C-alpha cells in the first residue's frame, strides 16, 4: 500500500456508518483512507469470506451447546422462534 500513487474516491454513507468507520480507524491507529483500503484488500483477498465460513462451521459444529444454553435460559413454554 505504501509508496503507491493515491487516488481519491468519494462515497456517501449514512452518518452512523461514517462515525463507526472513523472510530474503528482511530482504534486501529489508521487514517480513514488506510482503514478503507485495508477493508477492501481483506475483502478482495477472501479473508472476510474465510472468516464467515469458519464462524458458520463453528456454529454448526457446536449448535447443540447453543441450543442447551438457550433452553436453560428460556422459561418453560416460551422458547424463541
């Protein structure tokens, strides 16, 4: 990313999305431009898809544990749909 020519992009997003992006960039010590570039690179590299797939596999493998926990916290006859 460093040393490459920069191109300015423009995008309109909801105010809450803009604030969230600014906060996350600051939390990571990045400019908003560098943060957005990182998100795009992660997405293009498939990192996000692999993470979502891994989370889905984890949930599928451990669904019975989550079901048991939900059953233990739900009053009799009031199980969520």
